[in-house]
C-alpha cells in the first residue's frame, strides 16, 4: 500500500509539473482543507449523544437511525421520535389561539356569522397542526360538509339560522366550539347568477345521465342561449412558441457550427500538409527544376493518383492544381501564388507565398535557400505541435488521477478512524 501511495504521489507530481509554485500551493491548501473538513465531519458524526430533540407539537413524528454500542457489541437501531405533548397551560393558550384563528378562516370573506351569503371554509386543522378539527352542521342541505352554502334559491330578505359545530381534538382531549350562523340570499352579479343557474342545470343533467358515457350541457340558462368552449391553456401556446423560437435559433446555429467545424477541419488539414508540400518543392528545386516545373510535377502526380484510384483526396493539393491551371493559362507566378494564399486563408501560407514572391525576384539560388529554411522551420513547428498535443493529453489525465488519489486516501483513512 505504501509503495502504491508513493507511486501515485510521484505520478501526480509529474502531471502537475507545468503549474507554477503559487498554483501548486493553492492545490495543496485546498486538498488539506478538504481532508480537514472530512475528518471533522467524521468526528462529529461519531460523537456520543445523551439526548435527542423531539419534534415540536403539531409536527410529524421523526424517524432516525441510532448507533448503540457497548463493550461487547454494536448495532444500529431505527427509532421513532413522537412530537412533544403540550402542558395544560400551553394547551389552553394554543386552544384560544386556534379558536380565534379558525373563526376568521371559517368566514371565508363573509362579513360575520349573522350575514352568511357565500361559501364557508372548514379547515381540517389549525395553522400549527396541533388540533385536528371535525365539522358538523344542523342542515347539510343548506351548508354541506365542505362548507358550500346552498342559498341559490333564497329570495331577497330571506334568511335561515342554524348551528355549526367545530370539534377540536388533541391527544384524546376534545373541545366543542359552536357557531350560530344566519344564511341569507346571495348578492349575485351577472357572472354569479350565470354560474348558479349552470350548476343547478348541470347537477340535474348529471344525475339524469349518470349511466351515459357523455354529459350533455344545457343549451339554455334562464331563458338565454349559452355557448360553451374549453378555456385556452396558455402553457400549450408557450410550449409551441418556445419550440418555434428554439428551432429558429437552432437552424442558423447548426449551420454556423457546421461551417465552423468544416473551416477548422480544413485549417487543420492544411497545417498538417504544409511541411510535406514545402519539402517536395525544396527537393525538386534542389534537383534542378524551376519553381513552375516543380509545382506542375506535384500537381500532375496528385491528379494521376486520383485517376488510378491510388491517391487520397487533399485540399492543399486541390488548391495547388487550381494554381497550376492558372499558370498554364498565362497568369504570372506572383499572381498565382497570391490567389493560392487567398484560397488557403491561412497566415502561414500567406507568409510563405509572400516569401516565395520575394525570393523569385532574387533568383533561383536564393529561392532554394528560402525553401530550405522554411522546411526546417516547418519541421520545428511540427515537433512543437506534437509536444503541445502530448501536454494536453497529460493535462486531461489530472482529474482521473486526483479521483484515484482521493479513493486511495479514503481507503487508508477510514480504517484509521475506525480503529479509535
């Protein structure tokens, strides 16, 4: 295990060699802080406890796991903590508060218990959840168990008195609260009158067609023709709109991404073939060919290879073939090289073509020397690129190595803590 840990540390140290001293120090500090807090949490969770917090009155019971250990054995037990029970004084105070609170909730917007015109609200408990509340009523046809007030047929000035009882229960203790209410006719507006008439007709139709698969909606209410339609669901419109906008954004973005990917691929391909192209020109011109003949030979070899199926498609050589056709059509070498650089859309090729144009003005010997220097520089750039790609690959391995180190440290630390 020690040998494996030493190997892991040495490997991580090697992978982090590209970081400066401050960055390495920060990584060490973060690692140490993480280990410290892990140890602290492990210590706190393992501390002995002598008491447990009960849930407050009105809260639900809570289930926890408790480690029980003595000199001979150790086990884990699941226990249930029941809510705390109120004392007599606390019970009386909580009951008074619940009565006041429930009295306001029941009215549900009505002015008072002597002037009930709209539906009531029967809560099943108080806001703290201490008391369970059951409701009874003298006349369920007038006020049902859900608090709905059926006074649709009341005439103006008509009223009816009845009692509503609220039964507060807590830990076997029961208290009865009585509310004397007077139900009066509703103050119906046009919308409420339409709703009232619709409810009566719909309930009647529902009872009559209980065995049918469909319910027919009433065509007339209060002597007036009614038209029905399902409400528009704004969420559906939003979803369709978002989908349309997303597609409209995605189409040009996808097109742009494809163009960029193609451009990056072509740029990478041109960079990879640069060294080979420079070396071929250098060798052919060094063997005594002129620049035009060397360029023509490379282009013709590429075309013949494609014709007999032995060559591989190359973007750089396609550009060279186009440039060669330009020279054959009577264009000057400087014009052809300028067009070739524009086609490649690369700073390296633009610099290379500019250097060739200047070298041609000085003579073939100078041009061969320029090509040799450029070939040497291209080789060095190729080596540097290989080193850079290798460094990137090493960097990608840092996270897996850190995870592996963390796993090893946990494997080592847990038995150490368990032994205490």
